[in-house]
């Protein structure tokens, strides 16, 4: 019999629809598990462990039933005499199991009906491996990501990957091949795809600091970027990427990085090429070769967007199978009084707002954290004049109707889509060094994640969202951001 007790149902991510029934059932009171769904058969041991009920006997049934539904959708109906969990795929039954674990942790289930499906296709988290992020920390990150409905983990290993052909670049704390295989397998069992990231041009300090690679350096001070005109640069990327992909079987994507390549044109050969074709031509021609190699492997390449936004002529070189990952860590509300203007910003500030916020609109109501961020990050300028005619001709239509006072948040989302690309949104869990009480400024980052997710839902065409994390903080500080990402990519609630 059902226990007549009304209690709130706390679930995260928030399901699309929850209808409480009033009361609850005690699973120790003669219940059994009954599977009528082939897609759920591989999950039966996990269902039994979660519910602690047998498969045999004459008890009241908890039925797993196959139904025609969206790939990740599920339905749970708990009545006094039976419970039915419906889905059309293993992924749907896995999400139902996740919700069931949260509801039934006490051995009791509330009478209710739940209908649920995610708002976004790709729901992910990125982390860059560092000395505190050992295999145990990644394992825990995967488990928490699965608990909150994520389906993608973007791993940037750097020197912590067990490269075979370039073993000299491996850190002494690099993962073993067995550890990588274990993590990829754990993620797969959680319904999470691990997407590896191999930098193809810049952010290769861990490689270029070794004198054996001196000939690849674009310059000899930062030692961060390969020369795109040196044939050995592409060959080295291929060898690194092949080693990486060998331990990530089944991945559909390879992220090739290519962000913040600020030294384009530093070496004499590249300087000459820039004089002929511009930085966009130098960058685009090299990346086209990289991206077509990835596509030739049957994978979709992913690339950071910042250099393409700064040098949009390079988009002419980029195959349209490429996914552009649009990263922006400062916007936190709609509309926004400031934005990131990357195009042609040599010797100009990049995060900017209109100078009239200082004299005409100082009393305009803004969320306190947004005003503080504007004061800290944004440089006041005469906005239309500072951006210039070329910027406005290319991007002006995407800035929104209230420009220049307010800017539509994340304006390049539709720009990239209009150029024929799929786009992944990339907010930040720890993307700036803003701190409160010595810890990452979580409110700033949570609002950034929330605002980007809201724009993706409004847009309706993005592939999804992957929250990024940077800097070698203790990995436990990322767990709340994983939960926040799960909430805002899964749920339609604000």
C-alpha cells in the first residue's frame, strides 16, 4: 500500500514535467523488477542495485517498457500498485535510472508522473589536465557529470597524455595508456563521450620547450606556437593526434584547438607570407590541412573560434564539416552592456562598452555582479566609432536592436551559423582569474553558463554547450559547475 505522505521531489537537473501523486511507496514491501524493453537489458544490474528489489517473485512490478520516444527522453509513473519506466533507447533508460536514484535514495519512491527530455543535444564539460587533476580526479568528474545528465567530456591532456612517438614531451605524472582506457570506458558506461583535444598550432609549450623541437618554433621566446609553414609542424600534429585517437576508439570528434595563435607571422618565412595573404591566409591555409586530415579519418573537427572571429577571412578555408566552439566568459545577462569585440583589435581593448554608461546611463539598473564585471573588465569607448565601419558591416546585424547601449549576448552565434557552421557554446567554470574570498568567482561563472545556455535555447540551432575550465585549481572546485551545466543544458527552467 502507498504511504500517505506529501513531500517535495528534489531532482537535478529539473525534469520537464513532474506531477506529484501524493504519498509514496516502500520498495521493501514486496516489489520486483520486470524488464520488457530490450534497450534496458544492459542496465538491469544497475537498476537492481539502485532499487534493491529482485527480478523474481510475485511482488508488485516495477516495469521497464520500450516506447517510441525521442532518443534521450523517458517517462516514470509511480502508482501505489505498480511503477512503469518508459524509454526508447538505452540512453533514455539511463536517464530514467539517474532520476530514480535521486528519488529513491531512501528506499521509498514518491507517487508521481515524470516526463522528461533534455533541451540540448551536446551537454558537456571541458577540463585541461594539470598536476592536481590525476586519474582519480577525472574519474570522479566523469561520475558527477553522469549524475547530472552530461553526455560529453572534452579532455585537453597536454603533457599528461602517454604519447608513444613523442614520449619525451610526457610529464612524469602523465597518465598511463591503461588509465586513459579505463577513463574512456568509465565514461562510455555513464553515457558520456570523451572527446580528445590535440592542439594543432598554438598552446604547445609542453612540446616546444624541448630543444628537439626547436626547428618547429614560430619564435624563440614564448615557445608556444609552431611555424605553420614548416612541413614538420603538420607531421608532428598528425603523429600526436594519431596517438591520442588510438586510445579514444569510437569518438566522433577531434578538437584541434588552434586558439590564441598570437605569433602568426613572427618568423621570417611567415612574415613574408603574411605580407602576401595576411594572417587570415596563413592561419586558414594551415588549418584547412589539419581539418581535412581529421575529416579524412571519418571524424568531425572542432576548433576554437577566437582567431576566426579576429580574422574572419580565414573562414573561407575552413571546411563546413568543422564545428566552431564559440568561447566567451564575461557576458552574464540578456541584454548585456558590454561584449567581446575581437575583430581588428590591434592596440585596442577587446572587452568594451559604450562610454555613455559613465555619463548618460550611470543609473540604469543592472544586476550588481554585472555592473561590477563591466567596471572591472570592460573599457568604455565611443562604441560605433571604435568598432569601425568594417566591423559593423560584418557583425553589426548581430548586435541587437538596442546597440550601442546594450548588445545582444553572444552575437557571433548566429554569425557563424549564417556562414554555414555548426556551433558549440563554451562558457566558463573557471575562465578568468576573478576570485571571491580566494576562490573562483562562482556567481560570475554560473551567470555566464546560464546566459549562454539561455541564448542556445533561444537560438534553437546550436549543437549544445560545453562549459570550459582552466587554471590548476583543486579539481573538487569544478563539481558545482558540472551540476550547473547539467541544470542549464538539460532543463528549460531559467
